[in-house]
């Protein structure tokens, strides 16, 4: 799946920044329908900015963002609402509503956007919680949960209205390896069973190898994409030094101590 | 092939469904079209009504006409089956496309037996009273403990003034004290003016307008000056302290201080309490002066001279009244700043936590001020002040 065959997200010549400083410059890439796509990059490389641009929280300076063929940048009013319904987002810290129980958090989008009977909403919310393995925790408050459980619950809430795309911001950040691996399995299982397209921002290399069909890697200096393809191929065959360093966990400073292979 | 996650467009053609009694006790339900979050609500309600009406032992769902089904649709089919099984009947789904059947099979009905069980546990009236009483006692305990700790820290700071972070204290004194001058001035002036005006009208009938000076002087210096200043301080600075410390608590800045070996009470509370204790009597003095000035406007408008107003007031108000009022204001300032900081440090997790702390700081501050004022009145009476 190295080629773009059936893009559900298409980003073209996207340029954006803050206060006169460009963060991404003329970035172009696509995400195929049904694939697990990861956005990687060092700190400050613009991963989160790119995510915020795609989900419409920031406006780009120029360029196009097509979601299922419709332009996200110019969409307004009802058109924008329809576009927003096509994806769900799991934010870095979960962003669960602290005053609601887990069940209420997941039920909230159903209450706002559907006319389902209350019992039906409860059942559907419970089924979503069951999909992420939290069926027995519906009556707990977010503050009573561990970080991993909060992220699972946030995924369940993001799936409440059955979106086509799920954006997961820093899926593994701050979690132990076991919880992180559990979340990877959850993503794989959801992708297989529900045919959801996943766009994941992560630093966790083991996650990337396990779940990502394709990745792009952003770079702070060039403000663009320095690598695109399957993670294993990039690790073994990339000509870019930064990409190889990233995949082999080698810091730039190692060369100072003569341990690095000399490439820079 | 239809996709599970097709777009739920609001204007997409909805579904239709028909029910018929196939034979006695057997209800047929035929669904055609889309079964998504927009259309399922209506079908769910209608099916429920029909099942309630006919109470069938067996329901046969003809799902061959379903061309699209999302999580809500799967929830509907699952809920229908669950409902039938719970009532001792059964449900058969015919012709459901394999991919939708696969989704339906993800959920095990036996795991959803207690769907209704997850409701907040209700507690009895007696238990509620007990819990509330315990909470009040705990709050009172925490308040007394904290005020004691803050008081001890304050004494410690005054004994070792070099340990105090005076820069921070002066900054707080500026925001809590100097910046409060306009509002204290406005409220004090209007209070003196209104009080004098309201008193002057009935007193005039007895030719006793000049005693308005006594009334304004005594009440401003002894009661209203300190009280009004403390209430404004509770609203302005008590809330601000609670919000500031609450946000620091949520951002784990307080934890960072503790792990650095710094005492949050020494580091954050002492500066604020010290600033409040210094600024409150000064603000009170300002409020007293402005209030008296407000009262003088009324008497001047009635033809009395400023000197007769002043002489009349001085004949009634002595230094002990002034000092008594100022001492009260020191205690009020200590309480307002203390409870503001306490509520800030007690902030819990959640979006509404800082708001709750702020509210509790202001309400608690005002209640404490009023209670303390009552105690002062009794003590001053017996001391002859």
C-alpha cells in the first residue's frame, strides 16, 4: 500500500504557521481508505500542527485538505458539520468531560446528534465501551481512571457516531509498554472489524512497526515530509540519515563521542 | 459492497420498516434502506411500541433490505434481541449481510445483562445527613488546621523577615490592595452618602441632623469600613488566590514545589496572607475616610459647615473606635486570604474544580467575616471598646 489508491484524506501543498513562522511548507500526502497511517517526526516538527490543520482547528495559509473528496479548509456551516461527522479525534490527554461518567461521555455525541431513545443511547454507548474493553467501568468518572483507560474511553467517545476516520494524538504517550501494546491491539482490532481509517501521531517505534501500514515523517528544518512509506522499508532502506537515526534510536549527539557511524 | 462506516449525511434517504403478525405470537419486522444513527431512533421507538402492543413470543426480522448499517443499527438489532430474550421470547434475524452479522457477533448478549444496573447509587436521607455532617466537620477541621498553620508560618515569617519573599508579597499587595482602591473608594463613598441621607430625613423632623455625623463616623469606623473592605477583598482577592493556587495545583506546580523541598504554605500562602494583613487595615482606613467624606456631602447640602460636622464626629468617635475597627480588619484580611489559599490548595481534578474552589473561597470568606464580626461585637462590648 505504498501508493495512494483510494485517498480518504488528501493534503496538497499545505503551508501553515504561527505569527510569521512557517511550521509546515508545501506538504502533500494522502491517506488511503481503511489503512492505519502514522505521522512521525521529532519534537517541534509540526505533527500536532498538521493534525490541527486536518481536523479544522487551525486554518492554513495556503493549500487544500480534502476529506472524502470535500475541502475542509473552505467548508462552512452545514457542509462543515457533515465533514466533522466523518471523523473522531482522541486528544493527547483524552479530553474526557470531567463532570460526566464514562457512559455519559460516550453517550454525549449521541444525545446531541441523534434522536435515539435514552435506553438505546445507553446500550449503544455501552457497546462502544465494550469495544474498547471498558464495559464494566461506565459509571466511573474520568478522574478515577488510569491514563490508558482514559485513552480507551476517549477512543470510545470518538467512535460514538461511527466516523470513517479516527485521529489518535500521541496514542502511547505516558503509558507503560503493556498498556501501550494493549492499545496497539485495540487499534488493530478496530481497524479490522470496523473498517475505520486511523491517523496516528506517535513516537513509539514498536507501535509504528505493529500497527502502521504507512507513515510519513516530518522534519523541523525542511518544514516538510522527509520520508514516506512502510515503516520497515524506511528503517532498512531510507537514504535519509535522520530517518535511519529515528528508527534506530540514535541521537545526533552520539557522533560527538565517536560512537556514531560518522554520517550527519 | 456497502461499507459499515459510510457517511451519515443528514439528507441521505432514510429507511422504511413494516411490521405484520405472521401468525399468532410471531411478529415480522422488515427493514429496508439505511439503518444509521439518523434513522434508527424512529425505528427503535416504533418497534418497541409494536412489540409492547402485540407481546409476541417470537420476532422475525427480515434484514435482507438493509443496505447500510452503522453502530446505531447494530445497537438496534442487538437491543431487540436482548429485549426479546429477557422477556422469555426469541428473535431471528434473516438475510443480514455477512459483514453486518460479523459486527453484531462482536457483542455477547450475556455480557450486557446488567445494562440498567449502571446507575448512580441512591443514598438514604439519614445517610445524606450523616455524610453532610461529616463533610462539614472535616471542612471545619481543615480550616482550623490551615489557619493555625498559616498563622504559625506568619509569626515565623515576622520573626525571620529575611526568609519572606518580599518581592512576591509586594506584588500581591499591589494587585490585592492598591488596585482595589477605586472600588473601595466608590463603595465607601456611596455607603457614607446613602447612610447619611437616609438618616438625615427622619432626624430632620427632630432638628437632630447634626447627629448624622455621629452615626456616619461611628458606623463607618467601627463596623462598615472594616466589614465592607473585607467583603470586597473576599470577592476580589480571595477568589483570585483560590483560582491561582487551584490552577497551580492542577498543573502539578504545587507538587513540584513540595518535591523541591519547599513548603507551599511558606512559599505561596505566607506572601499572600502577609500582603492581605498589611493591606486590609490600610484599605479600611481609606474606606473610613471616604465614607466620612460621603456623609459630609449630605450635611453640607443641609447648610452645616464642614468644621461643625468634623467637631461633632470627633466628640463621638475616639481612637479606640478607630483602632478596634483596624484590628478587626487585620483579622478579616487574614481570614479572607487564608481561606482563599486553602480552597486553592484543596482544588481537585476536573474542569469545574477551579470554579468550585473560587466559589467556596468567596462564600467561606464572607461567612467567616460575618461570624468573626459578631464575635468581635460581643468581645468589644465586654471590653468597653
